[in-house]
C-alpha cells in the first residue's frame, strides 16, 4: 500500500514544479545585448529637455510666498526632485519641505505617520479634509497633508531652525497649504 502512493506523490510534485516554472516564464520583445552595446547614450547623462515640467510642483509657490508664510524675509530653493526644499531666512528661519505623491492616499499617509510615532490631528484646510502630523520628540516641527486637487496628496513640513519657533508650529505649513489649494492666492 505504501509503495503505491509514491508515484502519485512524485507526479503531484512534478505538476507543481511545471506550473511554477510556466508561471514565471514570459516572452519579451527585442534582442538581448550586452551592457554598453545597445547603441544608446551610455554616459549616464539624461536629456532632461524632454522632461521640461519634471519639477513644476517645486514652482507651485514663489520663494517670496514661502518666506512670507513662514515669517521669514527670503527663501532659497535647495533641492528639487522627488521632494522640494527651501531654507527660509529672517526673523523666523526654517527648513521647508513640500512633496506631492501623485499616487498617494490620505489614509496611507496618515497611517504611515502614526507608525512613525507622529501625533496626527484631523483638520480642514480651505474646506478640504487634511491632517497635521507632529513628532513628540521635535515639538516645533509640523507637517500638513491633504488631497491634491488633481490626484494624490500634498504635504508641507516646516522645521524651525534654532530658536525661531512659532507659538503654533502648524500655522506655517497650514498657510502654505492654503496658498497652494487657493492657486497661490
């Protein structure tokens, strides 16, 4: 009896292996070429002219608007890429960060903040659902996140530099978000 089950077990194992291998196989169009042999630009340089609006979200507000909203006299852009950063100088000096996650989700962002230990609070910005997030270890820092008008989510973070903190750490990122949602007005 024991010997008669063995062929069935081996057939079942073989069937599983064939199914797995068949599921992992796929055809890809084109010809395989070695690295550097494809006739393309291999210098690592990318023609960014074809991406002329790649960092457009970093220009959604002017440097002057950012500085004024935070309480400073000037702002200078320090990085444009996946996120946008500015340093604000003046009576209130601060680091400002903006991100637009085009495929982001408000609930996912909020859950992520909570997992990082941030305290979140539901708020409204220009009549739209939003939330603030604060790190209890850095009480002068605040982020405000809301749905982007087109898709995804916008977040502004303001982190005062030195002792220039405001009485309400969430006032500046809320003001920045209001400006964005009102089209810069």
